[in-house]
DNA sequence: AATCACCTCAACCGCCTTTGC
DNA sequence: GGCAAAGGCGGTTGAGGTGAT
């Protein structure tokens, strides 16, 4: 028997966030913070919006569970991820500098794929951003771009940074750190 | 213009750790 | 100390975009 899910999967929305959802989440957190409980946050947002609309609700007689519709139908974990990786005001997106590249690869050599630790050394960068950047660009940049053939994809061959030549290249690229 | 292969990145999943009772 | 809930993290996926043919 597995672990209980953090939320009711059937009643939460998945996929890309809409601008309205972003605005609700951002406005609420900027005003009130997370309250130390991400799981309860979507419901709190609904209650907050509901309180702002109380007059109209009383006027036209909406049901109590109306907050479910005006709030965010998202898992608390999803809200946390969205805030940390995208909505936070101090986030930088894309455009990694040469210096950042070097910091990332030198830390990768010394501690491996501990992205949160690496992100802590790069203000404004998120672990997800760095992980994506490493997997899609830095790795190729350091180990040399190799057009993947159909066969290599099928056999699942990968480039392991800890393998011989790759590590040499990596070390050379990061010599100054 | 159509199709295909590849790239990018936001978001999800599931596991491990931390915290509170 | 044991348990459950929540937080945090790294790995993975898949939709959309872009360039090549």
C-alpha cells in the first residue's frame, strides 16, 4: 500500500497555469504569505476571494462551496512549485551568463545533481531552471553536440558526465573554479 | 507547404526528510 | 519513539516551438 496522495487528484486541475490562476496565487501570497501551509493555500485563496465578494454572494444567494469555484483548483504542491519557479518577484529566466555556466558545472563536479544546493549559489535562479538548463544545454555544450541517431535513441544510450572523456572536458571547462 | 526530428521548459510524479502531535 | 502530514527535492514527461528536409 502506497502513500496517501497529498490532495484529491480527481478534483484538482492539471496542466499549464492560466493568467487568472497566476494572478490569484501571486496576489494572495504577496498580501498574506503562504501561511506556512501550502496544502491549505488553494482553499484559503478561495475563502479570501469569497470574503471580498460577500456582498454579492449575500445578494444573489450563492452556495457555501462557491469558494471552490472562485479559488484555485490546484494541488498545494502545484501552487508551491508555481510560486517558487515562476511567480516569485526575484526570479530570473533564461540568459545564463558564462560565469553562471562555470559555477553550475564546477558545483556539478563537486556535488553532483543537487540542484537546490547549486541554485542557492545563483541568486534569482531556481533549481528547476538550472536542472533544465543543465540537461538541455550545458551538458551538450560541455560534452559536444552529437546529433542523436534513431538507433541511439532506441537503445537508450546516454552521456554520463562521470564517464571518461566527458569528465575531462567538463573539468577543463571549469578549470578556473 | 507538409512532414519529421529535435529542442526547450513548465509541470507532474514519487520518494525521502522534516515537523508536529 | 511512532505515526501521519507536509515540505522539499530530483527525475521524468509531454506539449509546443523550431529548424531541417
